[in-house]
C-alpha cells in the first residue's frame, strides 16, 4: 500500500478559499486512489479562519482510505504575530506526528508559504516527491502589506531562503493563477500546471435570480460583498466614501471578518452611515440565500502591485450566480474577468469616486449576464478530476 501525506492549514468546516479548494479535492483524490490501494493522511487545523465563526468538527475522522486529523491551534485575529504562533503549532505538531511514518508522496496547498515549506521539509527528510499547490506569492504580499520598511528588511533574507529552499525541493508546482508564471520562471527544477479555482455544486443547484418576498431594503439596490475583510481587500478605502455618496440608491451589505474589519467599522461609524451593514461570516447555505437577495456582487483588491498577479477564488463564486459583478481589480484578475465575465463592471481599485461614477452610468436591472460557458469550463468537479489525476501520477 502506498501512502500520501496531504497538508492544508485550512479544511472543512472552515470558511475560506483554502478549505473550499482542498476539501473537495481530497474527496476526488480519495475516490481515484481507492482502486490503486493508496492511503491518504490529512493533517490540518481546527477551524480558526474567523474568530466570529464556529462550527462542529471532530479532531479525527476516518473513512475508507482517508484519515483526517485536525491539530488544535491558538485562536487568532488575522494579525501577523498571532498567525505565526498558530502556524508554528501546526508545523511542529505535523513534524512530530509524521516522524515515524513512511510516505510515498507529499501534497501541500499553501498561500502563506509555510505549509509548502513544511511539505518541503518532510519531502527532503524522506526523499520523496513533493507536489505543491501555490495559491499566493507570499513574499511579494508580505513585503507590500506590512508597509514597514524595517520589518521588510529584517524579513527579506530569511523569507527568500525559505522560498528558495521550498520551491527548489518541489517535484511539481501547481499555480492557481496564470499571473504567477513570470515569478516562478526562476524555479526550473519542477513540473508545472495551472489547475485553477472551481465552482462548487451548490452554485449549480440554485436559481439566484428568483428573489423572495423577504428581500430586505426593497427601496434600494443591494450591493453585497462576502468574504475576507483584510488588508488585501482594502474595503475601508472604498465602501464608506462610496456609500456616503450613494446613500439614496444603494445599500452595501458586507458579510465576513478579518484583520481589517475594525478599520471598516470605524469608517462606517465615523461617517454615520445607515446604508452599510457589516455582518459576521455565515455558512454556505445561508450565503447562497444572501446572494439571491443581492442586486450586484462586489469584489475589490487593494491597489498594491502584489495583487496584480492573483486570481481570487471569490471570482468563481460570484460569477456562478449570474448576478452583475462590480470589480475593483487590476492585472491578471481583470484580464481573467474580461475574458470570462465580459459583462463585469470595472472601477479603479481604492477609488470610491470611480465606483460612484460607474454605478451612475448603468442600470443594474438591465444587465442580464450569460454565464453558461463560465459554469461549464470551471465546474469544480471537472477541475478536481484532472487535478487529482495529476497528483497521483507522482506515486
């Protein structure tokens, strides 16, 4: 029997891109590997993405050829220091638990580099193939988001060393965004693929344009943002000022949590806004209902160079609803949206005046998106079948 070590810091029932990506991938991988007599050990964490959301979970799950173990990590508020502490707990716990087990392949999905580095360390120690799934370029992001020259200077060499030693150990690197390709040209030792995000079945099984009589704020168009509220999203730079100028026509509904939520709340309070609702994260069933009530769905990224290469998973979720998409993005994400969701309404990131201008030029009720091709191309089940097949090819 062969054995795969599967590493993902986030996993179900957590609410985040890492969880939504890796949970269904594991199911497909388990299905394909069962007939090949392959066992999969998953190491992840107890739900910790948002302090305002919790759900039931088991520390250990076993089913068929899969064993999932959740390592209890300290709660955090998405700050740099407390995330480091949480990850340190996960890192050394996994090393200890896997020390006496012989694996044949390591799969690690990583946005913040260190899950990938953990996979690289185990791969090196056991001299086995390493398959990395890279969801973000951590080095670029941390250098811009911290906005602290001294800290960036201190971190520069250690992070560069960790990055180099991690990616050069990889047998295969999957890049979730085509925008990452240029950055990874310097890492020549690994095979490369581009299995991107996918659209989950829950978004195929719902009719989002059937609005119930219980729709809130009937007198105004509802613009919904659902997801992380962090430095990367920069919502405090766009929503409060735009909401102030659009108070008669639009209600902004924000569902989520993250390290910058307090900044957004402070701005909303300072401007005494009545047309901005900020709500805690909800499960996906409730989120689908929120999508149904919305007139348009918002995605926004801070105007930092590091975010010009990313491809947010939220694009696939909101694109699947068939609702108008309002996007404050640049770079590869804008290129991707222009190709697959050409009806999207674009505005300049962190420019509330441009958002107000664009909304004054359109009538949301007249936008009738056709998303059939988009749904067909990026169905999660279809993406994961090829993804799992690629992973198993290294056994």
